[in-house]
C-alpha cells in the first residue's frame, strides 16, 4: 500500500468516526430538547418544576421512595400516563432524583411525587390535556422515526 492510499484510508476512517460521533451527539441533544419541550407543554407540573431547590446540607445520598396508587375508577391507563410517549414523562421525572445532598434529594423526591400526582388528577372537563399533549408528542416521534428510516 502506497503512503497516499494509506493516508486516504486513514482520513476516510477519521471522517467516518467523526461523523458517527457527531450524529450520536446530535441525537443526544435532540432527545434532551424533546424532553424539555415535552415537560414544558405539561402546564400542570410547571409550577412544581419552577420551585427553587433548597440549600445543600447533609451527605450525598441516593434514595428511593415508593407508593401505591389505586387504578379503580380512573378514566385512563395510569402507567401509560406516567411513562408518557416514548418514556418522556418518566425520563423527565427521573432527572429530578439523581444522587445529591440529603436535603436536595428529599426535596426532589417530594417534587417527583407532586409531578406524578398532578399527572394523575382527573378534571371534570371533557378534554384530557395530559392525554392530548402526549398523543401529539407520540405523533411527532412517529414522524421523526419515519424520517430516519
């Protein structure tokens, strides 16, 4: 193999690697923006998200909490409501509870349950805003998936 063809193949490989890294980073950025867009469209949790985080105190901890919800009488699929289209709603909630100082973790767990409770509220009006927003987002993701094929 002559030096020129070796150089050419090396440049080609670098370009392919750079392109792959660029596309991977682009996909990550798009997913983050889609996630923020999805959460910003859910008006019932905006006031909860905007509450400022308390001062850091205590040790760095990772905690979990669990609760049970009754599905009796709910006019929607509860797990689908929390998970959201392509997991966007639950991903947004998971971001709230990463390991941190104890005071912040307690606050984030409280905020997470408040967000879930807001998503599960039923309103007397005929329009289910959460479902409408999630269906629009699902259509958007389906369109994007078709474009990538």
